[in-house]
C-alpha cells in the first residue's frame, strides 16, 4: 500500500497494490501494521455501507461527542469525497480537501477525528464502504452546510440532491 498525505496532512490517501491476472484481482484494504507505520493508529468498531444516486450530495457530517475517524472507499461507481478540518487548534481549521474515489482507482481515504465529511456522486449510482472508530450516535450528529462560502469547497455541481436535514445545516461560523 502507498500512503500519501493530502493537502491537510492528517488526511491520508491510501493506494492499494493490486495483484491482477486473468482471474481478476486481489488487494489488501486494511493491514493494522502497515496502517500503524503510516500514522493511522486507531481501532475501528463499526462498518457502514451506503448506496446513493447520481448528483446526490451527502454531508458535511460529524459527531460532536464520540468523534469518528473513518476509513472510506467507493466500491462501486465514482464520488468526489470531501473533508473539512473542524479542529479549532489546527493550522488548517476550516480548510478542505477533496479526492475522487472510484471502483476503478480503488483508493481509500483515512479521515481522522475532528473532521466533517461528505461526498458527491459522480456516477449513475455509487456504493460506499467505510469503517468508523466510534459507534454512530444520532443525537450527537451535526453538520456544516455543503456550500458554506467561508469554506469554499469546489464541488463539481451547483444543484445537488440533498436530504431535508442537509439543506438546513448551519454555516461553519455558526457552530457552537
């Protein structure tokens, strides 16, 4: 596996080694020692799987209590994945990083605790698999509005499909 820091150094892109032949391919998606040597040293306690339609934007979500680190990959289709640093003491507070994840490139992204996360579906449908370091608690879920001008995310869309909940998320400067 190849581990690369994104423009926010604590967010890590993971490129697997793919062993391919006439039968198909094989790749490792998680190896505790390799992850630990690359600075990813957390335990995962919950796996999630989501399917979304084209032009759907999910996010930007996070948990206020029991924050979650995530290891995410797109197993079918293609997405534009985005993280926003919400760590108030960080030099990259309010900054964002985006990466295209797809079934073709097989990349994964590690998102540490303290980040809001969201993605936009570029293909007809997309299926996302991710591991979380903490259990999901809906009562502690919060978010930031996807098109907050202070963050300035360069989404590949102007009018995404949003849930009613995501349409009402606050701006970053309105968070407690």
